[in-house]
């Protein structure tokens, strides 16, 4: 099993910055992708940023958000700058693990609220 613990989130003014952290523990192999998704009421969960062998960003956050990883600590950080009200959502950490001779395993964090408002 794998556990994801998220930290960060809260209220920030438009134009401000915030950092989200996700620490993974448990049965983690070296081949994995960590990322952040977000969801607002009535909408599907959407990709924000992922980092594995390659790094991907949603078009709406390119140039403003940066995802980084500390592989020694199995941690992913999402640095969010120039935040906009439309970035308001519940942000979820996700890890996708590739294990030898097994299907890909996906785990989600519990989610953390980010509210961008004056």
C-alpha cells in the first residue's frame, strides 16, 4: 500500500503564491509519476501538473506553476505563483507506480482546498 500526505493549501489573494507538498510512503518503486490534479464542484478532476520521466502542465497553469520532486524523500512540490480566482479548487496529489510484472497502481491523496480570493 501507498499513502499520500498533502500539506499546504488555504486562502490566498489573487496574484499571490502558494506551495503544496505531497509526501508518499509505503511500497514505492523507483519508476513512478507524481502529480497534482484539481477539481471544482460539478466538474471533472483535471490534470494540473505531473512529473515523471517528463513533466506536463495544463495550459492554464503554464508559466505560473512549477512541479518539482525530491526522489530521496518521495515528495512532490507544486509551487503556484500569480494565482487567479479560477485556480480555486480542491487539489489532489496522485502517484502512479510501475512495478515489475504488475499492473500500474494509482493512489490519490485526500485533497487540499486552495481558495484564491480577495
